[in-house]
């Protein structure tokens, strides 16, 4: 019987360890939700760069969020990118948010759903009229668009030859 009595406390230790591990696991999930709340506060406070930084840190762990939280993440991330001018990324995240809202109606507040629809419509229209290049984050698309306003007979900077360097004078040291 002594051997049985010796195993009972160790089983209690195992059970206690399992309780501790499971509580740590749920606490870790809470921190992902907390990060989402922090990012949302930054977004709502127009601290867009801060919000984007939090979203980028949270991105690899979005699978640990609930479906509703993932819809919130996608919407907030897309709108943050939209505000900052990252149009291609905004379109990606807003499309995901729209898909999640369609799959799980009511996952986004009605006001968010309206902003989502309007912003995604604007981005899609840009792609449909000017092509996917219109969503680039570089200045290339903007400079191409501004060149369309210049008359065709006006030489561009790339058409103008570079100024010639003056020839070096031979030295009289010979």
C-alpha cells in the first residue's frame, strides 16, 4: 500500500501541472486578443503607424484568434493599410474581411461593413480602370499617371541627353 500512497501525490502533481499549462495556454490566447484590442485603439486614435506595427506582429498568430476576431483583424488591417496608402495590401485584407463577413454575417459592426464595402469598391474600381499597377505603393504608378498629362511632343527627362563633361586639358608637365 505504501507504493499506492506514493503515486497519489505524484498524480496530484501531474493534475496540477496540467491545470497550470492549460491556464497558460488560455492566457496566451488572451494576449493575442489583447494585441488586437491595442491595435484597434491605435487605429481609432489615428495612430496608423503604431496600429500597423501591432498588426504586423500579430499577423503570424491570427490563427489563434476566433473567427470574429480574424474578421476584425482583416478589416482593421485593411483600413490601416488604406489610410497609409498601401493600396494593394489594403485590397487584400479588405477582400479577406468581406469574405469572412459573407461567411459569418454580423462578424463586423454595420458601420465597419459599410466602410469595408465603400473602400473595397474604390480599390476595385481603380484596378478595373487602371490595372493592378494602380495599387502599387511605389511612385512608379503615380509618375506614369502624371506623364499622361504632358503633351506627346514634350521631351521627358530620359529623352534629354546628359550634359557632356568638359575634356581635361593636357598638362604641360611633359
